[in-house]
C-alpha cells in the first residue's frame, strides 16, 4: 500500500529509510512546539491551546504535503511570522489576536489564489533577489532582538534606547548556556540540537528551582480557547490591509524558497529555475491550505520548514517522510505538561540561534551595487529597530523603487516591485497607525 501511495522504489528509497528521515526532520523542527506557544501567549492566547493548535497545524500541514504533493517536507507554524503576529499586529498595532487570526486566514486565501492562478511565479520573478535575502535576514535580526530581550541581555535604557542587562541573573546565564549548547551541538552535526538545548536548560532550571515542573505526559489540553476564534470581519478593516500584504509576501517568499531549496537537494525538481513542476504547485497549495487550517485551529501562519533538508540528507525522498513527521507531531500533543514547564529563557537561545541562521542570507546581497545593497540593508535594519517586519518591508520596497528611479535605472524594476512599493506608499500616506 505504501509503495502504491508514495512510489518508494521509483524514488530509490524504502520504508525504513523514510521513517528514519521523518524522525530526523521532526527532531530538527520540534522546537517549534515549545517556542510558538511561548511567543503567541504574549497576546493573551491560551498557552496550552496554542500548543495543541501548533501540533495539529503541523500534523495537518505535513499530512497534506505527504498525500497531495508526495514531498518529504515537514510543515509547522513559521518563525518570523509568529513574532510579527504577536509583537507587531497585536502588541504594537493594537489589533486583537482574534483579528490577527482572521488576517492569517485571509492571507492564506490570497496565497492559495496566487498559487492557483500562477501569479505567485510572476511575483517571485519580479521581486529582486537582494530584497528577498534582506527580508529573511531582517526577520532574523528581529527574532534576535526578541530573543536577547527575553533572555535579559537587552533592556530598556532611556538615554540610549537600549542597554546591556544584568548578566549575573540566573535566567540570563541559563539562556547564554543554552545558546552555546545549541551552537556546539549543531556544529557537531547532532540531530535535534535546538530541541536538545531547550530541554537541557529546562531540566537545569527545574533542578536549581528557577522554574516549576509541571509534569511530562497527560491527556491533551483543550483547544477550544483558540479553535474557531478567528475574527475575519475584524480583519477586513482598512487599517489591517498592510498586515495581510506583509503576511502574503513573507509566506510566498518563505514557502517558495524553502520548497525549491529542499526539493532540489532531494532531486525532485528536475525542471530547474523555471519551477514548473506540478508537484511544486501542489506543495504550494498544501502550504496555503495549512495556513487556512492553522488560523482556524488558533495559530499563526504555517509553512514549509527548511529543517526538512536534514530528513532529505538522511535519505527521505517521498511524502512518507512527511507523514512520519505528522504522526510524531500528533504524539507530541500528549506532552503538554512538559511544554508548559519550559521557561521563556529556555526558548530564547533557540530563537537567537535561528536568528543567526537567518542572518546568513546577507551573503546573497549584491554588495557592489549600492542600488541593490542600500535598500536591502534598510529593509533589514528597520525590522528590529522599529520592532516591525511590516515597516522593514515597506521602507525597503519604497527605497528600492526611489533609488532606482533617481539613478535612471527604472527598467531594472519589475512591475511587481512597483506595485508592492505603491501599496506601501498608500499605506504610509493614508493609513498610518
């Protein structure tokens, strides 16, 4: 049955290899079940419900990816957009988390429309590579600031805006230790380095009495506090349209880049740069479907995980790998007490390490061309310094178009970039929060 469903022999793999690959992928991305509830609960969402929603969204998304696209790619709520959801949309702009979930749902519908119609391909082709790299790097810097603030390294300072915190505090010291452990384990190619780092700091914290222990296994907590709580009507207000625009742009770039990158590594994308693989289209529709389902369950945008490359490295070539990932996320629901025992300063080093990985995208920027590098740097800098991914994208796209215009290189700018820049100008002119 598995052979008929996934075509294992045709892909040069077998059940044992696919299962091992699925376990490998899960271990590298399982940190999200601890980090995501920690981030989204800052909005007032029930932490236990978000934990269940995170596991279910990951399981559902990975299952759709497995059965519809037959690709070995795991899915879960994405890093970056969860921070945007919590700290910008709710924390800064003042929207309720229910409205934010409504915005996630709408962005999923838009993403699905873009994928079905082929506009996604046009949009990806039209956005400069330097800007795509800057968006990833900027989100990494944003996550880094959040992590450093959570760990106590960065504190408010009226004279200089930010300052160095008290490095003698237990949470700060444990967070530092967690970061070093994760970095060392990942360098040594230990599978699940981030997850191991989180668990080690949690155990040490409990052992020294710095945080309480809530248990390990129990029946799953209720998802009702977040299930079907999205406010689509509230998300249709004029003031939130730029939030949806940002979500769509990040979802499109993140999902497409991850899917193409992992699929190429697995030898599943023989079409090369044209990206005309029917399975890529199916994978993108699986991604957008998972976004819709996640918003209904009660979590931020779900996306394909680049950590899936670890499973591909272990031999995963079919959707059976993703199906194993889905099954493990379902099992994880029974570990809610353990997730509740993880303190914020144990997930902060994981967030910081992910930030370090994302900032590597800076190397893809064309530094010799100031009309490319200046807008890219501005994009990245504005995200942490305005505490908003939306502001970074907005100022980045507008500056890109303006600099190209003033240097007589209008023809270098694709129509998609002009449209996005124009939408952000309208936002700044008429809909400033």
